[in-house]
């Protein structure tokens, strides 16, 4: 019994040390603060909100399907500006 107790104390010590090391690493990591970069005006009425969006990082385009209109708005993310709207009139679902 004495032999088993003597070998378990180092493992308990290592576990406590590991907990303190992880806690210190988490607390010392910098806090990332978000900030607004720009505001992009989109023509039309977005009072209904938006339904879904998608980003094409390679092309630098942000596609926003809004509920208030029947189009997908295209934003240029590299130059932070509105480009054009893609009409969804031809894609009616009949619902």
C-alpha cells in the first residue's frame, strides 16, 4: 500500500501543474476585439432582414439574399462596395 501511494503523488502533482499551465495560457492570451470597418449602403428596402449569405473569398464577393426584395445583392469585399443585384424573378418556386 505504501508503494502505491508513493508513486501516485507525482502524478497528482503533474496534473495540478498541467491545470495551472493551461489556466495561465488561457488567461494570458490576448482578447480579440471586433470593430466596424465600413458601412455599405445597399439600394432597396432591407427592412425584412436577410435570408442567407455566402462569401467567395477567392473572388472577393459577398452574396446576400434579402427577404425584402427578390434579388441577391453582390458586395465587393476587396474594395468594400456594393456592385449589383441579381434578379430572382426567373427563379420563382411557385410557393
